[in-house]
C-alpha cells in the first residue's frame, strides 16, 4: 500500500507539483506517511530549489525518524542554500546527539562574501566554528599548503605575498566568492581552496557564472582549464560566450588543442563562425603541412564526425575534391560513418559512385563500410550486392552481413551465410556466433541449429565467452529449454547483466514469471544496477502475473534510478498499470512522459478500452490529434473498438473520415473493423456499402456482416451471406456459427429456423451449426444460450432444460442481457423489468402510457419470442418491460417532443 502512495508522491514531486504532493500526503492518504515517502518529497524540493516547503516537511520527518542521517543531510543542504548557518549547525548538533559516531557531513553552504575585510573574515569564522575547531583548521591547512601548490589563497594579502604565492587567487575589494565548503581552511587570516577544482566542480554542476568568476580571477590558466570553461558553455548552449572565450583563448598566447576545437564544433548549432573555426582546425592540425595533405583532411573530417557535425564532415570530403586533394580508404570510411549518422541514402549512393569510379570500392575496409551503411538504412539487398561483389572478404565482412540479415529479419539467410563462412575455412569469432545464435532464437527450428552451434563454440573454445553464452541462454529460453538455459547461466563467471536479462526473458516466455521476479530481486539484493531491459522485463512479468503491488514497487525503483523517461520502460509502465486494471495510474504515468510516440499513445488508448473506459480512450484520441500526432492503423483499430462498445456512430464516422485521409482503411483489418463498427452501431447500410467496396474479404469481414445482420433482425440476409461465404470456400469459425445461430433464434424466422433445424440441410444451420460451435467453443456461454433459444422457439422445452443442465455441469454462466441508450452524451443501461434507475417511476409511467396506446391500435404481444417455459402472463410482462422498451421510454422523457430516437 505505502509503495503505491510513495510512487504517486514521487510522480507529483518530480514533475514540480510540490504543494500538490504535500496536500496528497496530508489529506488524501488513508495511512500515515513513512520516512521514505517524506525523503522522496524532500529530494524533489532540493531539485526544484524550493526553500520554504522543506521546513515543515523536515520537522515532520525528524519527529518520525530522529535517527535518519539522510534527513539531516538533506535539511542541511537546504539551510545552506538559503544561508542559514545556525540551521545547519543545529542540524549537525541534533545528528550528533542521536548518532554518537556519526561521520562529519560534507555540506556546501551558499554564501556571498562582502567586500569589507572584517565582514569576510567574520563570515568565514562563523562557518569554521560550526564545523571544525581552529586547531583542526590550521593543522589541515598547513599540511596541505606545504605539499600542494595548487591551492589558492582567498583573502586580502599584500602585493609581495601575491608575487610569492605564484598561481594563487587573491580576493580583491568588491570580489565575491559564491561558496565555501568543508574543503576550506583558514590560517594566518587567509582562506585557501583548490581553484582549479572549484572551476571544474562549478562547471559540472551547471554553475557556469560562478566558475567563470573564479576562472577570470586566476593569474595562470592552463589549456585544461580553458577547455573546462569551453565545455561548460557548450553544454549550456551559450554559443556567443563560447565563441568569445575561444577567441580570448587564442589571444592569450596559449594554443587551443583538439579538445578545444571539438567543444566549439559540438556547441555550434548554426553556421555562425563555422568557416573560421574550420580554418583554424585545419591550421592547428597541419602545422607546416600543405592543405592538400590527405592525412590532414582525414583528421579534420574525423573531428567533425566525433563532434556530431556529420554534414560538416561531408562538406570537408567534398572540399577535398574541389581542392584536388587525394582520397584514401580512410577518407571513405570516415565520410561513410558521417553518412550513417545522417541516415542520408542519397548522399551515401553518391559517395558509393565516387568510390567505384576511383576504385576504392575494392578496398575491404571501404566495402565493409558500405555494407554497414546500407544495412543500417534498411537496404539489405544493396548490402548483399556489395558483399557478393567483394573480391576479398575478411571476418568483419562476414560479421557485418550476417548481423545485417538478422537485424532485417532474414534469419534463415544469416544461418546460410554462417555455414558458407565455415565452408570457406574461416574461423568464426564470438561476434559471429552471437549474431547467428540470435537468428536461431527467432525461428521455430532454431533450437536444433543452436545446439549444433553450441557444440561448435565449445570446440573452438568460445563456449565460455559472455556474448556467446548469453546468446545461447536466449536460444534455449525461447525454445522452452529452461533447464539447459539455467545450466549455462549457473556456469557464468561474475555478474553479467545481459545474461541475467536473457534468463529473466526466458522465464517470462515460458510463463514462469515468479522465477523472473526472483531473479530481479536477487539483482537488487546483490547491489548490482539494472538497466532499461531488466526493468522492462520485470514490468512485463508483473503485467503477465497481474501482480500490482510488485509492479508499483518496480515503478518506484526505476524512478529512483532515473529510467522513467526511457521510451521502452515507460511503455512497460503503462502496460503494467493497464493489465492490472489501474487506468488512472497508467494515465499519470503517461502524463509524465515528455514526448510520447505513437506506440505509447496507442498503448494508452488500448488500455482504456481493455478496462471498459472507452470514453477516456476517445479523450486521449482528441488530445493526440490536438498535439498533431497522427494515428496509425493500430491506433485506429483500438478507436474503432471503442466506438463499437459505446455505439458512438457519429464519433465512429469522424474517425473513419480521418482514417481515409491517412489511407489506413487500405489495411484489411482496419476496413473489417469499420464494417463491424457500423453494424454494431445499427448502420447496416453503411456496413454493407463498405463491405462491398473491400477488394479482399476474409473470414473476419464475412463474420462482421453475418453477426451484424443477425443482431438487427435481418435473419434472411444473414443466412444468405452465410451461404455465399460457403460457396466461396471460406471455412466458418466459431464467430460465424454464433452469427448463424443468432439469425435463427432472434430474427423473427422461428418457423424457418425450425425447418432448418429438422431439414436435410441442417448441416448448414440449426443443430449442425450448434454442434460445431460447441466443439469449437465448449465454454462459451453464447453458444449454449443461442442453442437454447432455438429449442425454445420450437417449443422443445426438454431440450432447453438439457442445454441449461449442460451449462450448469460445466459451470458456465450467462450474464443478463441489457440494452443501452445514449442521452446527453452519457450511456444508460437497462435490463428486463429494471427498476434501479433514479427515474424508474417516470419511465414506467411513460411505458404504461405507450402500452395502452399501442393496445388501442390493435397490438398483441407475440409470446413465441419468450424463450422460457412460463405462464403466458409472465411472458407478456417480460415483453412489455423488455430492456429495449425501458431504454426507449427513458429517451422519450429525457428529450424534447418530436425528437427522433
């Protein structure tokens, strides 16, 4: 229970809703919060720099857990953040009182030191008194200052001391130092800190302005510090300041190195100053070389590539041609790597043409690069063509093409290539074996092939390799041989998370989720860290087992690890909440995803439909459209199902129009679902028109029409469709039989159904259909009920009793039938003789009025439709107060006069 609330608080707090998180704890939780939950809230307060809320939360936390050292640490950070030294000191005293052997806490206190000398030293003095004695300070300072010249003096010293100090920082009048920590000591009135370390620390934590102030005040700065500052501006995205600092670096008399240029390239989001930086890069690389030196050009291209500037690397390659510089095989390998980074097939083909003209496609390294490029862009046929045209093949060539076949779904082809490799007398390495074993895990006969490869790996001495053993575990696991997989797993040395992931996946595949969760628990207890694949597998296990509590615990755990933003993990979270029936939890998890893709949207919509919340699924659809996310065929399939369940015809038509714009009805299953949707919503004509326009009609399409016609009383048409389907040699399934039985029992064709039932053509309908249906679906209540109705319509009450007795012996129950109607965008449900509605009295009054009117017009109830052996009066009552009539009466009293129903 508490884990669920902790997860909810963490979701709110991490999203910045701190006040709402506190309100949730104080007003909405039925249980008292524990220390873990309050620490979660405190941590988020620290992250969002909220300095007010921690005071009240911290007080409650210390009352609840006075010996929780982590609480004192967090609170000390907050007090330091607002400059409350007394609060820090009080925190430390309380901790020492509760924990006698507590270690000294390393706390950074944010201070602004003023310009006046006495104020500076007073603040320093107060800080030191709170943490260390003067003797400790002096002793530590003297020991380190004598041995470590990298210390910087902060304080007011005379010019002579400054010159003697060398690379020391001097605090001049008006200067400000942003922070003091336990790494600071005082001796003789001067405070010393490692300035270079401070610059690096501030830049790493994003406090670039503080780092720059320290940096500017230093007398001597080496290339490393310049690069630290350049990297800080690059990561901050401040291009202008980065360029200015680089220019200052150049003018300082020191020379920027490769890392300096790399930082500037990485931080450049536009072409501003790019040409100058490019020229400077060439200059520092060349020294005294000529511009046509291919080594220089290759080095420059490599820099662009490593900086992520793929287009600039390609431009450099083209510039070589304009400068009449020579290419070598390295030039093509580097530029093809840049092309792969851009995923630009057109440029890749152009470079391939150039390589072929110059003869570089015959170089094995270049050809291997072309294989990789085509494979990663999804052009396996091109990759195979390059491979087949190669005169010399090395193991990299074979590994590349085998891996490409596996990634493209051509597993059989990869196995054939592997056998061909062996026939050439080449020795496969661990990467070859891992790739071909991955192919084995994806095909039905993969176990037998994988076993032979296992023997081959043992002969080669590669059986104990981590890559190979993990791939073998995956093969055995997916083949249902968990005993063999477990044996391999137990023999592995050390901890290899990939092997653990494969073992967990094997248990899930073989429906042994509890063992998968036990493995996951072992990973956590051992102190090893999980990755996104571990967490996704664990979440999928919880979904399969429908173990909500464990799922929530894993959700909380992955939030603490920072994996909640991973697309694969977030989909697993959604699936877990959905499968466990908590749509609200799934919705919260969905809202925490910054940029959900179409798969995530579809998972959320599908989850709502699966849990009977079709209205909410349509709400997500509208949100998705407003955000400009286009549904795919799977999204439409789920949305159509939602409209069918709600009988929301107009909403369904709008979705159909949108699907036509996106050309999704061309997918056969989408078109079939629209046929079914129109039929279930009562628009048989629209359903039939769409059915006629379908180029290919499968069993699902025919079933949609047969069942739709039968449900709406068009029994003759349904039976005609059934005969047409049989004439086209389409084999009926259980859904077809249900439709035929419905046509026989509920279409008003009682005498015709009776004739079918006893005719020589009964194999087409009646008993044959019922018998076939019971064979296919022996535990489907619909089959028994429909068969019972056929017997009842023929007044064969003994067989009705026999059918119901059969249902009872097999523990098969039938849910009561109900009718629903949409009034003011809300669905209202009714069952026979239903008096549960708040307006039941008015509904029955209106119904009595209607019964009297139709009676005066000559209406008499046809009790043959009542499928129960009861008195005539009881049959008449069940017809008069049928759920459909109650629904119609409710609609009449709820809408203005003359409204079409």
